[in-house]
C-alpha cells in the first residue's frame, strides 16, 4: 500500500500512541493545562470553521475524494485548515500533559511533518487530476501551511457555511477532545 494512502486512511488513529505516551509521562501544571487548552481551542475552532465550508466528506472518508474545490472560508487563506487545526489540537494536548518536554514536542513536529506532508501530496495530486488548471491557480495563490493575509478571490459562486452540519460532523472530535482532556486532568490528580 502507498504510504500516503495508509496515512490518509488512518489519520484519525495515528496520534493515539503519542497521546498515550504523553498520558503515561504527564506532568501537567495549571500553566500547561491553560496554555494547552487554548491551543486545543484554537485548533478545533479552525477545524470547525473548515468543516462548515468543506462538509463532512473531507474528514470522514477513507480515500481522497472531493465533489467541489472549496476556496471559501478558511480555505481562502490557507489550503489545509483542517490539518493546521489538527496540529494545534495535538500540540495543545502535549502542552497540557507536559510530558517529556521539550523532546515530546520535537517528536510531535517530526511525526506530524512526515505524516501530513505525505497526505497533502496525495491530496494535491488528486485535486490537480480532478480540477486541473482551476486547482493550479488556487494552489499558486493560496499557501499550503502559512495563511495569507487577504482572502483568495473566488471567481465562482461562493458557498455558505453550514454550521449545524459542522457541529454534527465534529461531534466525535468534541467527544475525543473532552475524553483526552479528562484523562490529562485525572493523570494530574494521580501525580
């Protein structure tokens, strides 16, 4: 199996070993809990905004698919808002746990960069094959990881965000965030 497809298919599960390690070695404090919670909130807010525009299919499928090229909302500023959101959520959990610092952050950065560079390469290949020149124009004007200051000018009819659908779609993510947060709190009390 292509490593890119493997990482795409199991992207929801690959962070689990690192989170478990962080929980075992957790040494949280009030400062780490508050700082980490703010990072998690930032990441999930970005994810929620992205899902409101892109819909649930972009985050729940096992293979790369896309009915429409989304260039509105956060996608008007950066091409991978969901993955940037994932980065901040994962970083936030590690900061909250404060395990094996600063080495855990180094491990997280390396693993995240490796996995998501593979996933993004696969998705960009798919998007170019499906949308051709339209995607290349968007790709040339909207950065992959560092947001641009002004929104991309969409020449098509803009779509509106669906906040109710985003809430339904992100329900499992909200639950996972709550469970991990509670586990870190419990670990803090057991120290």
